[in-house]
C-alpha cells in the first residue's frame, strides 16, 4: 500500500548563488552544481563523449579529464604554456585542443589518439589565435580563429586553409556532418558581423544573412550550434541570440535580458541537447530555452567573480559549463535536471507491503498515474530500484521487460506495474532485514528523471 511519496523538487531560488552547493534558478528546469576540479587557472573549453567521459581545457596548457561525469578530475599535461580555447572529442580516444601561446608564438593545435594520455603538437601557425575546433569524426575537423578557417580530412595529418584574411576573426564553428557546416565571427575591415556556411565540407564558404547590429553598432558573433541541417543558433555581443529553422536562409533575432547594450552582455557559447532544449553562457550568466530558442530564461550569476566561457550538453539531462573566478581559479558547473516526484505502490493492493527475503519470485511496484501524470511517458528501460533494473520475461532470444499497464487502484488512471526479481534486490543489498522503504527511479522518454518511495515490510527479519 502507498504510504508516502516524493514531491516535485521545485526550484525555489530566483537566482544562482555561486558558493558551495547547488546553484538553483526558479526559471530553470534543473540545477547547476559546482564540481571541484583543482584548477588554478582559467578554463575555456569543454567536450564530452557521453554522460561520464569528458575533457576541459584552459590557460597554461591545462587539460583536465573525467571518467565519472565530473565527480573527479585529473590533469593531462602537454608540457607547454598554450592557452587552450577549444576542445573536441568525437569519440573516447581521439581529441583535439586549440588555442595560442602568449608572447607572440601564435596558434597551436594539439592531438591525442589515446584518450589524452599523450598529447602531440599537430599544427603551429604564427600570428594566429585559434578560438574553436570541431571534429565530426576521427578524420574530419575544422578550426577557426583570427585569419579564417582551417580544415583536415585525415585526422589532422594535414591542415589546409579554406577561408580567411587578415581582417577576419572567427569565434565558433559547427558541423552536423562532414559536408554541412557554419562559422561565425567578425570582419574588422567593414566592420561587420560575419556568418559563413558550406555544403561541401568547406571547399567553398559563402556569407549568410544580413549584418547583425545593436543600436547601430555591429555585434560580434562568438559561437554557432546546429542540431541538424536546418535548426541552428548563433550567440554573440550585446546579448545577441539568433535562430534559424531553414539552414540559415533566414535568421531571427531573439530578445533576451542578457545585459543588453553592455560589454558584460556578451554571450560566449551555446549548446543544444535536442531541437527544444538549449543553453548559452557568458559573463555571470546562464540562459536556457525549452522551445528551440524562441524564448530564453536568464539565470544571472549575481556574484561578480564568475565568468563562463563554454557549455556542452550530451543530452537534456547531462551538461557542463566552464569558466573561472576573477581570482584566477577554474570553475566547472554540472547541470542536473529537476527530479519530478511520483507516487509508487509496493505490492499494489496489499497492506502491509510484506516482502519475503527468501522468495524466488517477483516484486511488483506500481508507478501510479494521475490527472497530471501519464505513465505512458515513462521509459521502462530506465526503471530501477537501487542498481537493479526491471526483470525480463520471454525467451533468451527475445527478452521483454517485465512490466504491464493497468489501473491497479481503480482511480480511472492508467498505472505502470514494474516487476523486479526479489533475489536480485537481495543480492544487490537493496532488500535487507533492516529495509523499511524502497525508492524507485526512472526517466521519462524526454529524459526527465522521476523518483518515488514507499514502505516495505521485510519478512522474516
């Protein structure tokens, strides 16, 4: 019988308070939590290949890596004081980092083919600052910065300049495959914002859209992100956010409260998890959209010693933002979506919810539907209690998850009954003689996490 439930964890704070613990915003669908990284220098770039494995780069040759979603970070040294601005890993082994070396040494690109255990200098060009780099696979990549665009189709063994000039300064690059891409920045000769696109891998680049201005002043464009060949977003100075749904044939300027009209309003980077969910960062702020960029909610960072320079999402539940405090120490923030509470019922229809530790059978746990919650939105493959997943039924060749849909409490709403092997719960230490409650977790198909708890009466004790 249901005896308790997890309520929706509502975000109560209207702003992000950057100190110890989570940074919560009332207009956000999640929280941002600081991850200790040990960096004593500025961090500027981040790239993850999945929810666990990622890299962060910054000044003084700093490269950090994690294999557990950022709970722990370790240093990968290159032995040279390059200030890295961008990093890209298309898989867990192959990665590239770009930037420049202070003192007039010029731009550098470093490469690894063993997950960062070793980094090798791959390209050095004088009088260039590389600001961003993007690889769609282990062969095809592009780097942009002062002077233009460089590309490789052989993993960086050879780099060729595809576009540029002394007046060109590009801040961001995005490709959805090896042929369709965009780059943005500024043409200092005019001066004017600059949007470039290619449909042949960069063999030719063409300008796209009208120059972007704010109150008559040209807006520098800092980053671009395309989720597919038609839907993209550009960010830049004066709080500029542009979106397109036709591959860039038309760009719509979105209105935000991102310090419009101020240098502090520069938005530096943007990342989308899917067609709806996107995030952008800048000086003392994070912006979020849940409607594909039509509207943005501002989550201002009120402590003035924080600046963010990059953001990366692998899906709508896992994302990271990096930057620094003005004291010169690196900052890494991890995004965690708000958990929605649901009602569950262990052994629906019985009281008390007695569970025999010696039973070889299944334990049914119902996720209860209601007028505000449709259990059809739950992804059964994600349902778990502790580390134990749903039981399987059917043949070994065609196993099926052991769940069913029915109205177990006769309230007129469909419920999802998940079945777990009791001995699997015992062996995993989830069911013990001292267990008094069980917590079920799962994700909706849109990746929103849900969680509920109910009592358990263990017999024999």
